[in-house]
C-alpha cells in the first residue's frame, strides 16, 4: 500500500506536479501540490510486484518547470499474519 509520495524541495520552486506511470507509460495518477508530499488515494489500486515509474516537475519560475528523472518503484505485497 502506498500512503503518500514524498520528494526533496527544489530551491525556488513554488509548485510541483507529480505523475505516476504504469510499465506501459500510461498515467496512473497525477497531482499538483505546493508542498513536497501528496497523499496517494486509495481509489488508485497498485498491483503488488508490478513496476511503476514516477517523476516530479518543479515550477521554478513563470511557466518554467524542472523535471526529475523517472524513478522506478514496486509495491510489496502485504504479508498476512495469523
């Protein structure tokens, strides 16, 4: 389960765009924020062990955005306790 997405502050940035992609490049989730964290909604299911990519664009000036590199992540299946 992914509760939120967090990243480092970019100097001079006042807005961020966060995008999560599936392995085929389809957008799974996109959001804008003024802080360096966004809550990941429960309504967006992520498949355990599937590969996902995400990036953050930081607005550093009027209509000027700096993009992060794409980073891969996988969701680990929750273990069931008896």
